[in-house]
């Protein structure tokens, strides 16, 4: 077999086989990275179909009680 890398557009399957053997870090990182958009569009509908509900958002402010405030007495400076 020649030592030259096969051209991707000429024969993509042969190139992927070569890249998996000769450059596994690049090959598998691209493979895992390309699964990101697929997961983005498949996981949320799947979770919804399985009955998963998102948690309520955490309150960002303290709730102010209704009505007048009590006047504090004692321990005045």
C-alpha cells in the first residue's frame, strides 16, 4: 500500500479507514464532534416522549410578603 494518504473526495470510505488507523485522535474527535448536532435535535424530543419534565426555574429574587411590614422593637442602636 502506498504511504500517501487517500484523497477524501475521491474515495471517502477508504479515507475514513485510513484516518481511523493512521490518525485516530483526529478521526474520533471529528466523529464525536459531528454527533453533537444530531444529539441536539434527538435528545429533547426523546426525553419529552419518555415523560421527563424540566425543573421549575430557581427564583432570582426574594419574594416580598404582601401587606404592611411589622415594626421591629428592641435592640435599637
